[in-house]
C-alpha cells in the first residue's frame, strides 16, 4: 500500500510515521499513544538524567510492545563565556526589573547535555530499537557501542552535504529536516541559517544523494503532506507540531490556545531562547531581542538566565519567554488523541496516494 516499504521494514512499525521527539513538552505518555496508533514513538532524552530516561523507557515497555526511539543531542558543549554572559545579563536586566527578579540569585544551568558515556550505558542496557541524534552523530567510539547494542541509528540533516556525511558515518536512515520544521535546526556542518533549504527542495536532493531511507520533516501535518513526501522520494515522515495539541502532550493550556490560533506566519527561527537556531511561535522576547541576536550566549547557555523570566511570566499565564517550538504547519494541528491522529494521518495519506496512482 505504501510506495516505499524500506522504513517500515527498518523500524518494524505499522506506518512510516515517526513521532518527533519534542523535549520539554512530552514524555512517555505521548510516545505510548503514538505507538499504539502505529507510529514510531520517540522519547526526547536530551533534558533527562540517565535514571529518568531509564524510567521513561520502562514505562513505555510496560504499556506497548512497539519499537522505541531514544533521541539525544550530540552537540559539542560550549564553555561559558564570561564577557558574553555579562552582556546577556545586561540585555535581560530590564525584564528582570519588570518581574521584580533578583539578577544575582543563583540559577540552575540549562540541562541540555550531549550524548555521553553514561547515556550510552543506558542505551546498552535498554537496547531501544532505534536511537536518533540531533546535531550530527556522537564520536565514533560511542556510536560503535550504540550499534553493537543492536540499535538502528538515525539523525537529522538540513543540507545534502550533511546527509551524505551521516550516511558515510553510519546512519541507517536520515531525517531531511526542511526549514519549515519546528524545534532546533539540526545543523552541524554549517551555521548559516540563510542557506537552509525547505522540505520540498531538500527531500528529493537528499533522496538522490544517499542510499539509506529518507524521512521527510518540516511542514508535514496531514495526509497531503505525507503523500507529497513520498512523491519527493521519502520513505517516511517525521511529524511533531501536529501532535502538540493531543491530550497526551504536556503543553500548557495557554500554549495550547496559542497553537490553536497559530497561522502560517506565526513562527520564526530564533537563537535568543537557547543560543542555537530553532523555529517556534514568535513571542514577546523573540520580537524585542531577536529573532536572531549576536548577544545570545552559545547553546544552551542562553536559556539559563531566561529560566526565571519564563517561570515568572508563566505564573501570570503569559508566554513572553516560553520557547514553544512549532513548525510552519502549526495551523493544521488538531485536538485529538495521538493514536487516533496517527491513524487519521496514515489513512488520509494512503487515500491520497491511491488517487495519485489510479
């Protein structure tokens, strides 16, 4: 029924649909629901401790027998730059005064850690069927251990050059992340966001350049988008934004309302929330300080001093400093259980593909 079965065969899922890992707004509950609907459920682990990641995977295993994808960041951790940190605090000073916050109060550092030996031990213990990475791949020793545990490895590419690099370095499938996609750009061989291609341009060029299955991501939120991805040469899709309004997500009530009111022009790519380019719903802080600012400290340090502002604003029901990552298809999202949404997406895509092949 699907024109390309390579991804279904690789992951052993019912549908060639991957639930995008969305750190901070989801946990095991959404993974389970999407898997029950036939998708590959992805657990975002970049903000979890080893013990918490282990706990979450065990919850998933108890509830569903479907394959699991554990997702990690593999960026190079940048040291704190005292001069840039001081400039950033000065830029935030007026906001601290507005919310009556003490700029000298201790703050926990942002906890977006790269994949390391401790997490690799968790992977070796739990043996998830799939391990996905963002910002490239980990160093070869860690990657070899992941593969020796029997895990399939996938990662995101934002350019053809990155896709070729991923295949050459051991990726079993490649996520072609178009500029429309929500969340952090998976860039690792470039830092020029002005040259990032959209999904429609990226997917066919990646499909032509590599031999492994390609997973299209970015702007795909319904059956039409899935069918288009297959027409462009993809073997499957990764979808995140469409699942944000599912009852199983951890998105707050004010954020759900903002997502429901989102339009095609509601999102921007910004670096002011974390220090790396990411697409999300534009908020007050992005508009006033960015969306791109040279003052923002390197990832993930920009998020550290924003945390008190985020918490203070959210107590008032405001999203002024909330990084609500979402893609350009935010308007197409729906309020329905994730399992039901997954089946609806697959059914609509198959119906569209059947018409195209008739």
